[in-house]
């Protein structure tokens, strides 16, 4: 979730049941391998969504 005015390492309070979370840096790596797989997410990583 983009948070205007916050930098990496800052804490954001979403309030209520959502609580707080640290601002993390965005991965700047190349996504060519992901595109080469056809945009499919490997099974072990996909299972973390459930």
C-alpha cells in the first residue's frame, strides 16, 4: 500500500483491526524470469496466500 510522506523504516498506523506495519523498500530486481514463466507464481510461494 503506497503511503505518501513515509520513508523506508517508518511505521504506518492503519487503525482499528489493521494495526501498524513498517514501510519496506520495493524490490528493484529485473522481472524477466517472472515474465519468462508466463507470469505464473511457483506453488510454494502461491500457497502462502491461503
